[in-house]
C-alpha cells in the first residue's frame, strides 16, 4: 500500500508516518511539504492508494485544493488531517469528496482508530462534530444533497438500508454500524451499496453528506 502525506510541518509528517506504520507495516510512504510537491508525486506515482492532506500549507487553498485533487485525481481517496475541528470545515470537506477527516486535536487513540478505518477502506469522520451540524445550515447545492421539499427517494429504501444511512450520517464506520445493527460488516457494505445505487450516490462521502443533510431536514420538520 502506498500513502502520500502532505503537510508543511516535518514533525507532523513524521508523527503521522509512525502511526500508520504501526498499523500497516507493509507501507510505502511519500512525503510532500507543499501542494506543488504533492501534485508532482501524484502525477509521477499513479498507484498511490491514499492521501493524507492538511488544509493549510503552501499552495493549498483549503477547499479549492480539495476541488483540484478531486478533479485531477478522482480515484485517489483523500483524508484531511487538520487543526480545524469545526462542523463547517468537516462538512465542506465531505462535500469535496474526502473519505475521512481527522482533527489534529484528537487524542492518540482516536487518531489510530481513524487510520485503522481508512486503511481498511472505510470512511472516518469525527462523529461528535458531525452531530453538531446546525439546524437549517445553508449548503451549496451538491449531487449528494437530498431534495429540499421532500425525501421521497428515501421511500425506495428498505428499513435496514434506512438504518444504515442514518448511522452513516452520524459518522459511524462500517464496523460500528455492523455492531449497532447486529450485522456483519459484509452485510452492511451490501446495504450501503444498494442504497447508494437507489439514491444515485457515487461514493461513501456523498452518502454521508446526503445522510447529514437528510437528518437536518427531518430536524427542521420536527420544529415546525
């Protein structure tokens, strides 16, 4: 497995490298201190499996940088590792297609658990932050946003698919959803794949964004 760590602080890159190598010893790690260096590495190594990126580094203008990554390297999963631990940054990162968001303020065990999930091909978002999404928050239109007037498309989902979608929107990993619902991880992935097809969602980050938006709509309706 090949991982690219893009952060302008050498100590941060070293710390992240040590954590992921404890979890996955057979790992090739590339490092970049600027966005330009990261782009050069991505263009010269088409087989990079995962990118860890800070939102603040030379040449990287937060979400414009994420947009450029998704446009030029849509097949490379991206995880944000950032000093920002607010809901706005997390949700905007989700909207730009990242598969994970790890605040630098998280504890060591929390960071390790997040890396375990993304290295296993799952998504990882700070649930305690996602659950603070303000009611009525305005978002830019995206392909993952549910209809404003209704959520009829959700009517096509089975009860179990709705359960999976709801827990995904809370930032739960596949393994956590499986535990909560008493299912195997494989079964959860099957349900997730089915609901994504029914809702026309391209990837898990789109499904998370859809679920968070849908939960907000339901909360707004309950207040009316």
